[in-house]
C-alpha cells in the first residue's frame, strides 16, 4: 500500500529545501491515490491466521490493506456512522490496487452478512479454517491473556 501521507513543503516540493524559516511541511495523501470500500474482506475465522494472511496479501503491489480491524458490519456503533465513515477507514490506494480489510468478527456476527451483501453483493469474502481444537485453544489463551487482570484472583 502507498504511504498514508507524504510531506509536501510550501511550493509543492516533496523535498525539504535548505531554509524555509519557520514554515513546515503539510501532510497530504500520495498523488493519484484515493480511498475505496473493500473489494475483498477477510471475515475469519478468529485465530485462523487472519493477520498473517492480510500481511502476506499486503506484500503484493496491487493490494492495499487496512491497518486495523474496522468492525463496521458487526458493531452497531460503527455501522451507525455510515458508509462514508467506513470508506474513510480504508488506506489510500492507486487505481490498479484492490482494497482489503480483515475483521474476523464478521463471521460470527448475525447481522454482518446482510449488511455486507447490501454494500456489495458480489464482494469476495476470504475465510481461513483451522483445526477446531487448535483454534479454540488459541482463542481461549488469547482471552485469558487479555482478561486476567479483570477476572480477579479467586
Ligand atoms: N502462517 C501461519 N500458519 C499457521 N498458523 C499461523 C500462521 N500465522 C499465524 N498463525 C497463527 O494464527 C493465530 C492468530 O490468528 P489471527 O491472526 O487470525 O488472530 S486474530 O483473530 O486476528 O486475533 C496464532 O495462533 P496461536 O499461536 O496458536 O495463538 C498464530 O500463531
């Protein structure tokens, strides 16, 4: 994916001139890029290796991957922010790139399928499967590690 922003110095130069006094650069998106709704979404499964898949896809020059899990279709609070908000969470991309986001929570959300279908009925959904026992041990371990400070010691 292209960098999120580039520095542009007064006068339009992307290189810092020798002396511009106190005037600093502005941050602007890379020229020729824009934000798009995803062409493809990694919907899960949680602990299936979804982060690894997204990062491997992102190595490809024609892929632009969202940096974080957006939780647009499964969290009502985010869905209520609207489609423009969702698109704004996507990375800047060039016209030849496809945009990909991953939120494993979509796979277990009862409301996500209809919402995704309403946005784009022919979107490509990517799902990784994992041995169920290994997956649940990974999930449980992650849950313990992130909640142990709130469960108390008894
Ligand atoms: N290439 C590859 N092959 C097999 N397994 C892999 C791979 N990459 C990541 N992993 C394992 O996937 C687990 C993390 O999955 P996720 O990235 O989907 O986690 S999350 O749902 O986003 O929290 C996590 O599992 P556990 O180590 O068992 O917890 C990772 O080790």
